[in-house]
């Protein structure tokens, strides 16, 4: 008997800025995305102008699926992550640990080669597929 009440409240909240973002602002649920811990580390210091979405505040992330997904909060998509990272000068300044985190995320999510190929690559870094070992990062001269 309580389900209609809950659904009514959820519907009303969908149009209210009621979800806390990582910037400590309230935002409409449909504009907030859950990155997960690896993607959050990748985006930690991404150029703010390239973020065309808000990230859910980390303290709300553990139970977002049950409570916030019904409001319209979604998981961050790889195309959003890749777009946010599409800044050659910023990518060139990433250290090996950042690239390892990116590759761990790609491996954990079992991305296709086509998705990985869509990731912007600065000229001095190349992603290669290695038979039996997944993805490796290789620095090349130039």
C-alpha cells in the first residue's frame, strides 16, 4: 500500500535539484552520474570545462542504486569519461599511475577494442593490445 506514495515522491523529486554532487551542490537527478572509484580517480583533476555532467558526491555512492537510480541518477558511461579526458595537453601530463588506473577500469569493464580505440591518445603514448595480457601502455619517442 505504500508503493504508490513512494513512486509519487520519486516522481516529484525527479524535477528538483535534490542530489548532492562531488562539488557539494544540489543538482537534478538526471544530470548526476555515478563514476565508481576507478573512474573517479581518472577524473579527479580533469579539466573542469570538459566535464559536461555532475558526479555524485562520494558519500552517496555506496547505496545510489537503490535510492537514487529510481530518481534518474545513472552510471557514468565510457563515452562521457572519454569526452571528459579529450584534452591532449592534459593527457600528456598524466603519469603512469593514471594510465594504469585507466587500463584497470577498461579491463574490469571488459571494453571492446572499438571502444578503447575511441579514447583520445596523445602522440607520445600508444595503447596496444597484447595477446593474452590485455592492454599495456607503451611510451614511444616523439
